[in-house]
C-alpha cells in the first residue's frame, strides 16, 4: 500500500495501533463495543502529540470528571497536533490527564459537540495524511470510552513494537517505489553520459552497480521487517518484559534499515536518472519528500 501511496499507508496506522491498544488494555465490554464499531465500518483516527510541550509525552490535554453530571462522564479539553487520519475517522482517540494527573486514552466521536478537526497539515511530504490539529472544547465523554493507562502501561505489552512495525513498513514501501521508479526511468528515459561510450544509460556499469546496491539494501530491510513481524506473531497473549524487549529490538533493527534505504533510494533516484527526472511533471520528488518527513516520526539514532 505504501509503495503506491505512503500517505494512504500511514492513515490506518493509528487505526491498527488503537485496535491493538483496545485488545490489550480495554475491558471486555469496551472491546465488544469498539470491535463491533470497527466491524461495521468505523475508522479510528488519532489526536496526536501537542505542539508546545517539552516532548511528545508532555500531555496538557485534560479529562475532568464531571461531578455535576453524576454519571461518571468526563469533559475533555485540549488542542492536539500530528493527528494523522483524524479527518477521515469516526472515532478520534486522544491522550489526556485526569484530575489526579494520571494518563488516559479518551475516545471521542468525530461528530461529538466540541470536537473540531482542522485541515491545516502543511508538511512538504506525506501531504494527504491530514496530520493537523484537533481541538477538544468541553467534549463530554462517557466513562465507557475512557481507558486508564496508569496500571496497564506498567505491564509488559506489544503496543510499541506493533506500532513501530507499521511505521517501518511505510518506509520500506517508499523505498520500494523509489527503486522501481529509478529502474523505470533509467531504462526508458535517461540518456547515457557523453563520455561513457554507451548507447543506453541502463548499460552503464556504475549505474548498474548502484541500482544493485539499492535493491540489496531494500531486500535486507524487507527481510528484517518480515523477521520482526514473525517475532511479534510468535509472542504469547501475555508476554514478559524480556519478550517485550526482544520484540522492540527486532522491530528497531528493521526500522533502522527501512529508514536508511528510503532516504538513500529517494536521493539516488535523481543521481542515477539525471536532470530530466527533476521535472515537476514526473513528480518523482514525492519519494524523497515522503521519506524525509515520515522517517522523522521516531528518530532511528
């Protein structure tokens, strides 16, 4: 999917991540409700990290217990950003802090009074993920749509590795498309360098070497991606901290290579294809823009 369009690949990332979160942390009643919603076609989006905090875990959005209502419901207030897929979602999950400073995930309907999704994402890559602003203004949320995280996140889980695996797959998809477009352009449009003495650019041994190297690195990234997925699939329902660490490392290894090859392939495309590849009509710069933006999601260093 991400080889065709990594923005489309990224939009359901939060959908799958939240389904996994619900499967691991929600009550049986909450699972029945949200799984039924999804089976009937509902999409889960995301109200992402706030822009002005010290880091992505500095949460200032508040879910205040509405004592006046007396029904256990909360009032949600805050402004979130990097809200990938919220514009296309039926449900918009958000991190928040309760009255005691404890972390929650709050699931709000997209059309609930006080929810505002702003289409203000202006990045030069991943342009159609709609990863902009979500505003919650006194949004009433019943307790059944709130997941407390305090105790749950102290237990070993696969939430991080599952989420990161999808991110790495998106980058591998970008790299795949960039390599394929490089091969297509070199074989059909590029001219050989004047001093090469060759009839076709695709016969240039240096170009062949570099395309071979890109293909090799891409295959290595894809192999580690599959291996990491197999590690996740092999985990039991209840895992240990050691298994959680092993899964995290396996996914991180794949992420390192998928990041590197996405950036390398999208840059090499122009070096190997030549000046004609830079024409806006080809839109080949989208690969580099998408890779440069998406690989910033979590630093591989």
